[in-house]
C-alpha cells in the first residue's frame, strides 16, 4: 500500500445537476481525503491542453465543448493507492459498463457527460495536479 495523490474533476453535467456534494460524499466514504479544491470555468485552451492526449479522437472537439460548457470542481485526493482507489469509485468510462455503487453508474448521463475525471497513472496525476494547483493550495 502506498500513499498517493490523484487529480479529480467534477464535470459540468454534475455541477449543473447540483451533484458536487453527492459525489464528494462517495469520495469521502471511500476513505479518500479531499486536500485541495476549487470551482472554475475551464477555458477552451485549458480543456484542449488537458485532453491533448485525445486530440486525434473523433470526440475531441465535443469533449472540449462539454468540459467548457459550465463550471467544474477540480480537486486533489489523497489516500492509500489513491489513483486506483478513485478509478474504482468512479466506475467505467461508459456508465452502462460501470459497476453498481460507482459514481458513474449512479450519476453519469452518458459516455461523454460521465460526471467525473480521475488520473490514470502516477505520472499523469502529478502532471494534472500541477496544471491546476500550486503547492500552497494543497493542504494535506
Ligand atoms: P476516463 O479515463 O475514464 O475518463 O476515459 P478516457 O481517458 O478514455 O476519456 C476521457 C473522457 O473523454 C471520458 O471521461 C469522456 O468524458 C470522454 N470520452 C471517452 N470516450 C468517449 C467517446 O467514445 N465518445 C465521447 N463523446 N466522449 C468520450
């Protein structure tokens, strides 16, 4: 078991439906701690850079439009094996494949508007956290 930090986004479909607290309840119930948090409206440039890995996918422009369509809540989560643990709490990308009790199963509207983001590796967690937070904003 390793103490890790991961990066989380509560996406615009969830903030629009007032689900920030419900989602964070599931995160905290899993044992993960929210050690940094802010509500922002992502710029087009931020969304494009954040999802640059998907730039060649057919859904890239739609995804950028969706992520800039309303406020998001960006967070840093900390806990034992936080990266895998949070992916488990989130559930599969497509909510119809997500396990019962996961955030995406319970709240996602579809494969794109799937309520949450979570880092998929130690390397990406570090890059994503640094993209949105300074060290002073992270209070463990
Ligand atoms: P994640 O790590 O589970 O978020 O999944 P990915 O890294 O594969 O995809 C990033 C995000 O792109 C997903 O969370 C969805 O919001 C969106 N996405 C993924 N696959 C599709 C797709 O086939 N169609 C559309 N419209 N959006 C997708």
